[in-house]
C-alpha cells in the first residue's frame, strides 16, 4: 500500500499570504495524485487531479506541481474561504490511499 | 446536478452488520463507478471499495473479507454491507462518484453519515 505523508500538519497563515502544502509518497505515483479541500462538516472537494490539473470551477489561485514521490499544493493568496483541511490522494496503485491532511488555519 | 445521499443506522452493536445505502439523484447511476470512503479520527480518509453500474467491484484488501457492495440500477442506489463491526469501524461513511475525466478520483460526494459502533 502506498503511504502518503503530508506536511506540515498545521499551517498558520494570514489572508493574502501564500500557502505551500507538501505530500510525499512512499513510492512513485507518477503524476497520479489529487488534492482535496475539506471544510468542517462537509465532504471533501476535488481541487487538483493528476498533480497539476484544476478541477472544474476551482480558482486559479490553487495550483499543483510535482511527480514521482514529491508533490506541492500552492494557494497563491489565501482567501477567507480557503481555511480548511487539505488531503492528497493517489491512484497509482490499489488500494487508493489518502494522506493524513494539512490544516490551514488563520494566524 | 448529481446529488448523493447516504442512509442507514447511526448506531450499531459490536459484531453486528451495518448496511448503508447511497441514493443518487440528478443523474443516472449507469456507466459510472461508485465508491464508499470512510473517515475516522484514528485513520483519516480510507477508501473502502467501488462498484460499477454493471456490478463489478474492487475492494480495499484491508476490508475485503468483511465488505460487500451491491447496486440497484432500478432504484438508482448502491449499497455497502460491513460485517462483524468493531469500535474501529466507527466513522463517517461517504459515498462518492468517480470523476468521469480521470478514474479513481472523486468529484461528487454525499454529505456523509456517521456510524457509531457501541453496545
């Protein structure tokens, strides 16, 4: 099973700042990685798929990069609605697995 | 707009079987893969398995011996049955549809239903 490790666990930032979230895979997942956003009491929402492709309706301030084992989700300028928990997920191998999440909180 | 809604018992006793149903509205269940994912404080997000509208399935090996997925296209529903539950199965259970552009990602989710395993 591919283990995804996200860091940091918590990121404390102010609105307007840049957020950089990391996801590291225990083995190569090629570019088969997605990012989700989850707000309290809601289901996750697909943001980025296959490492760098924004899902429909996702603002351009969200971008993804990386391949192999190291991936980055960048939020260029945090809006108030971006404070949430972010998860990565791989589809390279069965079973599909998720990272433990990074919480982006207001500083 | 596709919507998914989970239903089932909120409380289940240890060693019993929990059955959950996901009702799909706003679109057909046919020609898609439908998934169950759970979220617990201890294990985070965990993929349980998926079923195609034809009935073919894939399961997480860690749960495969206890999980059965089924689909009822006439009712636009699919279901999860998890046997011999323990406290470790306490979680919010989500149903989700796979992203049509790229399989194995999830673009439509239900709101989730909390299942608590307790005597």
